[in-house]
């Protein structure tokens, strides 16, 4: 998927042509920024549910509420995760990809959940939703070899965040429970996406490191 120009050949060519060094995030930074940053975004998105849920249900229905939350998650996620992309203009190139990946995730999630509307539907959504998001990112970064471990990480991190958040939601009164669910969801899923971005850029890091001149100090 060369549509977004994030495959290793395209990225390395742009970075080397720019003549300026690119900051290369570590695994720890990628997971920390992804986790904490997306947690903040998710709290804002779940805040739409906490304080605007009644209005959306009355005027736009349940799907309207889901769509509004998704817009916040996509917009904020673009800002958070683009910081982890190695490129000369990561925000512009990555946002279209993330919007597509999250749109597919949200579509699979809602379709899986609404088809069953029970715990089985949530688990099915937690399996298929992150899988389609991970596959989209893997293909765009030209990193098909890491598909399995990315899929496993996204499923585990997403499920942990989502279901721990669900427990918190049941344990606390509204709106605190809603916001805690958002925080837990964002911490888990954000860490998984941060790991995914780091793993998908392994070849880029290697090729840029090979081009780095030795330190003469």
C-alpha cells in the first residue's frame, strides 16, 4: 500500500534527501507516548458520551454518538501517533492513514457489537477491530513480516484496556466511570498502537542507521 508513501523506500529516500536528521523514537517512548497521549484523547472522546450522550441519543441516535466519539479519537490520535512516525512530514502523511485505519476499526467494531449486543459481541469486536487496524498499518508501512506479532499485541492491549475500563465503569458512578473507562481504553490501545508503529518501522530505522556517519568525537 504505497498510497500514503510510508513504505521504507519512500521514507528513507525523503529523509536522506532532506539533509536533516530525523528523531527516531525508541520502543519505550513509542509505547509511553502512545499510551498516555491516547489516554488523554480517549478521556475527551468518552467525555462526549458522558456529557453529550443524552443529546446524541435524542437527536442523532446511538450511531451518531459513536460517530462523534470516533471523530475525537481520530483527530486526537493523528496528533499523538504522528509524533512516532519517522518522516519529513509525518503529520500530513500519517493522518490520512490513521483516519482510514481507525474508520475501518470503528466499522468492524460497531458491526460486530451490534450484531450480538452482549459480551460475546464485545470480544468479537475486540478481536476483529484491532486486527483490521493493525493490518492496515502493517500494509501501509510495508512491514508484512510483523503482522502476527502486531495482531497479537493489539488484541491483548486493546482487550486489556477495554475490559478493565468496563469494570471501572461499573464500579464508579457517572460520569467518573465513563471517563475512567476512556482512560483505561486509551492507555491499553494507545500502548498497542505505539508498539505497532515502532515495530512497523524496523526496516526504516535499520536503513537510516546504516547511513549515519560514525561519531568522531
